[in-house]
C-alpha cells in the first residue's frame, strides 16, 4: 500500500456515496421517496465503511476529517489531503449522476437540478437560512459523534452499521429542509453543475457542516476526554 492509497480510497468512496445517494434522489426520487433516498445514502456509506474502512478509515466527508483533526487523530497535512480527495471524488460522482440524468428526455439541470442543497425558495419546505444552519450543524454533529464513538480506541467490528444508520436518520430529518448535506464534498459537485441558486448558496453547505463537525468533535472530547490519541 502506497502513501497515496488512502487518498485514492477517499476519492473513490466519496464518488460512490454521491452516485448512490444523490443519484437515487435525481434518478429515482419520485419512485422511492424520502425514505428511499435516506436509505440509499445510509446503505452506500455502510458498504463503503466495510470496504474502505481498513484502507483510509472511510471518512469520505470533510466534516468527519475535520473532527479527526480536532480530536488529534490526524495531522493537518493528512487532513488536507483527505479533504482534497473527497472534493475531487464528490465532483466525479456528480458528473456521473449528471451524465445519467441527461439520458432522460426533457431533463434540464437548471430546472430539475442535480440533488443540490438549498434554503428559501431552493428548499422543498421553503425553510429559512437560520433553520438550515441549525439543521446542518446539529445533524453533522450527531453524525460525527457517532463516527468518533465507534472508531478509534474503542472501535466496534461492525462500525459501518451505526454510521450508515445515522446517515440515514439525519437524511430523514433534513431532506425536507434542505435536501441534507452534512458533507461539503457531497454538496460541491451538484452545486457546480446545477449553477444558479445552488451555486450561490453553496457556502451554507460548506460552512455549517464544518461547524457541525467541530461541534461533534468537541462533544466527543467532552464525554470521552481520556481517549485522545496521537495524530498519524
């Protein structure tokens, strides 16, 4: 295994997550509904944790990587490499979803979107920026708290199960609010491709999930203060 293998794993995992989750929302959302989309995200992450966890830890989310940095489980240089790989993977995944979506007669990215996140008029429920900010911070913090809790010094053999279920849960909570981000790398690709309000509002889904990642990390350190580990 080379030193670049972990970054390749993060890029592949993030691409698969976007294809599995965003792809389901774009290509089959009307058929499977909110629950189906939530399960698609959760089950995709669950599978990736089992496949890529032994390689890179399967963060496939800059907010998770930031939490690992805050808790001392990762160096800044390695975290930066992880985040870059995740963003690239997310963009590749979004391009794959877009390529599939354009095969549907009448599809228009400016009208139909690409599973991008949004608030106000871009929100399914017309939720405000404040509501979206709160949802993203809380949902990301919960996800990060679970990830940190089932990995590291007291990791569980089937860590992918609680992690995947938690991602599904937070999607059930937030899809109707802002289509659920909790992951900047999941949001960047669809916003860049869709353009318009998705792109102008992208900052929200970079800033607040990252804040949520820090909140989750601090919550974990508060309840498990003795579990600091050396960065690697």
